[in-house]
């Protein structure tokens, strides 16, 4: 039984979707004003693991992610400038071009990391009419007020505002007051109030992304877009463009990084629950930060490392996926090039193991295993129990390593070679990879053509006749063709050089 830690209840709880086999999952997408850094990608990887575990359990997952292409300001206190508009000025491009360019770069990162794409990817700018509908409904129900720069949500009107943080309205406001380093608009009634609609600025550069509304020309607030996309695609609360709050259904899962708890997710909850009077989301899951020695990795911290930086240094992108698997998603993970190198080594060893398994499977395929010495069921059980325990990927990896190590122990013992069911071992590894996502099914045996086969046979003969020079010469020829030979008690094992790089 899958158990997940729920930020809302602060407990690890058995996961049960509202509809027996269908799961609704929302993950907050990127703000596309720059390349995603490894920290952002850690969060998308944790969400991918969650989704894969759900799929493994046989659930049909309806996964929706937004793309924030408008409304995310440089300050979370509703001041500052729109990150995308700002980048457009810097790069001398249109805001739309900026959003499109960085969205594509983000998709490319996800592909390289073997992340399963969401069923629906919704750009915030495509749902402005729905945004207006939600604001109108909030206004109708008395949750809004107007200031000189926008329409705001009055957080004092909601009984349980802030529940995701474990604090109430008063405590949150007190905390903000004590720690306020940012400028809060003096017109805001409470520090926790937030913008639903911001008016386009009357001075400074003219905004490129702006829309007319019943309140004035402007653009939606960041939290509103996620609330609307949830209501539309997962909660089923829009019909022919009209918001029908009582139709809204609770969503099973909603995720993001821990930084989203106090503001972004707290405010999404406020917007949705204010109009629907119903629980917005059952399970809230949050991933801890990727950190470096000095603290959180982030663009504004100036310490962002990109996936492309890692590839430029010669790392396989999946070595980062492996690194993320080595830590539980709720513990901060420290990034260093050394830890990445160690992950790459481990990944390489896993590839070698898969290859070894495939190779000896063909060698022994005619011989039925007498019995299988490897306790595959037991290891599989450990693996699944680890994942079911709030996605404990380090424990699940430990089960995988138990499989690998016990495999070699038996495989390398000449007396026991018939006691491995290679096919079953290989299939168990692929089963694990349904969640790990390390593309292990892409590893295949080389096609050995007649020329290569002849060289191998000749070399074997030379070795048997102790013609070491000739054998060595033939090894070099084989090497030039791109293959390595490992001599084993059971004959030569041929390995494609760079199996690791090429797959
Ligand atoms: P953003 O594009 O800023 O909206 O962030 C996209 C996602 O990355 C959000 O879910 C953030 O919580 C998450 N995130 C940002 N920085 C980090 C970090 N250093 N480690 C892990 N996740 C992060
Ligand atoms: Zn969001």
C-alpha cells in the first residue's frame, strides 16, 4: 500500500484516490524566463518518480502541468516586475518569444532526463478568459478589493487561510511583518493579501502581455493561473468557458518545491476553496531543495547549474537522474561535481550489469536454469516496499544493488552458473526501471557480423595455442572495430566500447 507524506496533514498517510483507478495529479510548471537549473529539475524528477509509482500500481494518471508565461513577478509580495517581460527587455526579444524559447529548452531537459510528459501542458496565457471568470466569482462572493495597482484577494475573509503552512492568518501576518525585507504595497489590507489581477504599469516600459478586463487593462496573478488550470482540467468546474463552482471535484495530488508552500500553494488553495467551498486537493507533496555549500541553488542566488553545463562537461544527463534518486525527495540534496561523478560511476555499473545479464543469457539460453539462486521475489518486495514508503528511492536503489551484487556473486562462481535465471533477473531489473527511468531497456547486445566473429574465433584459437602475440594483434583489430574483449572462464565476452555513451 502506497503511503505519502501530506504537507496538509503533516502525516504520512495511505494514498487513496477519489476515483478507484484514476488519479488526478497537478504539478506546478516552470516560469519560462530562463533555463531551468538542476534545482528546478530535481523537483520535476521527484514528481516523475511519484507518477511512475502511481502508474506501477496500475493507476491511470491524469497529469496536468502549467507553464508560467505571465504573471510571475520578481517579488512574491506582488511588487517588482514580471520576470518574462524583464527578460524580453534584456534579450531584446518579444515576451512571447522568450516564453516559447525557454519552454522548448525546458521540454528538452525533461526529455534528456527521461521524464514522462504530462498529459496536458497548459500555458497560462491561453486561459485569460477563465482567469477573469474566477476573479468575477471571487468578487461576487465578496473576497476581493481594489487598489491603485490591481484587484486583490482579502485573505482575512477565509476562515482557514494558511492551513498548508500549519499557521493561521494572524500568525502568518505577524511572521511577514517581522521578517519583511520586501516592500509591501501600503494599500494592501493585510500582508498576506495577494494580487488576482494587476493593472499594467502606467510608467516605464509598456507591457507586451496585457489584456482588457472589467477592472482595467492588465494581467493575471501567478497563483490564479494554477487555480484556473486546476479547476478547468482536473476539477471539471468550467463548462463552455463558464465557471460552475459547485461542479468542482477535489483533486488527488498537487506537487511542487517546498518554497511554494507558504505563498503560491497557500494562495491557490485560498482562491479555489473560497469559491467552491470544497477541499481543493487531498494530498500536497513538496520536494526539498537542491543545495550547494552556501545554500539553495537558484537563479537569483547566482549559483545555478544547468543540465547543459553538465552535458558539456561530458556527463550523461541520466547521471543527474541517478543522483536525485540517491536522496529521499524530502531531504535536501547537496550538489557537487564529485557526487555527480560518483552517480555516473554507479550508473555505468548498472549498465554493465544489464549488459552482462544479456550476454550470459544468450550464452546459456539453451540451458534451462536448474533453479534460481537469486531471491528475486524477495528483492522485488523490498524494492516496492521502499517506494511505497513515501517514495524512498535510496532504499529502492539499495534493493537494486542487492540484486546486482548477488547476481555477480553467483554468476562469477563456475559451479553455480546454471543456477541463475538470466531472463528473470533482466526482467526484474527492467521492472525496477519502470520507476527509476534510467532507460535500461535501451541497452542491447552488439550485432556481431561474420568478420568480427571470425576475428574472435581466430583469437580464441591463437590463445589456445598460446600464440600470445597473434592473439594480442587480433585483440587490437577487434578494438579498432569498436569492441572490447573480456576473457572469462566461459569464453570471451564482447562489449561494445562506449555502450554507456551510445545508448
Ligand atoms: P519556478 O520556475 O521558479 O516556478 O520553479 C519551478 C519549480 O522548481 C518549483 O516547483 C520550485 O519549487 C522548484 N525549485 C526552485 N528552486 C529549487 C531548488 N533549488 N531545489 C529544488 N526545487 C527547486
Ligand atoms: Zn502553481
